[in-house]
C-alpha cells in the first residue's frame, strides 16, 4: 500500500497516497465507518466522537467526494478502483488508472474535464519531447 497505512479524517489532503487509501477503503467508508487505526495494543475499537457531528458524517463525506471525483474519469476511474482494491501498488497501476489517480488527486477538484485534462497532459508531454530533441540536436 503506502508508507502510511492509516489516515485520520483531519489529515486527508487528497494526495496520491491518501486517494489510494481512500479508494481501497471506499466500501467501508460508504457504510459510514472510518477504518480503525491498528496499533500494537491490540485494541481496534473506534474512538469516541469529538465535536458536534455524527460519527458517520466524515466517512460518508469522504466516500462521496471520492465517488464524485471518480465519476468524472469514466472507465479510467473504474480501472483505478478495480486495481487498487485488488491490491496493486502505485507502481503497478495501469496507465489509465495512474492518469485517473493523478486527475482525482489534489486539494480541489479540477475545473477541466477529464478528457480535456488528458489532452493537455499529452500535449505537454509531446512538447517536452520535442524540446529535448531540439536541445540534443543543437548540442551536436
């Protein structure tokens, strides 16, 4: 999985590692349960609530946010969910799944549609390759 096997609701910033963790725990989060933090004590009970929210609000909110972000990516998002929940690591993800992960990661949702974002990423990659070739050509 990732370097860190558990994240608290307050620490989530929608980084790639956090998104992989959230996607992996999505079925549990949809039920309104935050995955327990496993410690050496052996106690796996859920902590008491703090504040004025019901304990299911945070997990359901995160599940909803992840689902909204995934729904914008179509089949690539489905591939990401399938691959992450089957236990694949970040390095083992297919190209469409990695693209979907990059698109859904980040503090805010993207304003560009997924298709437009992919075209922009492809264009920038091609532009970088052309610029590298020109630099190599001029050095020769």
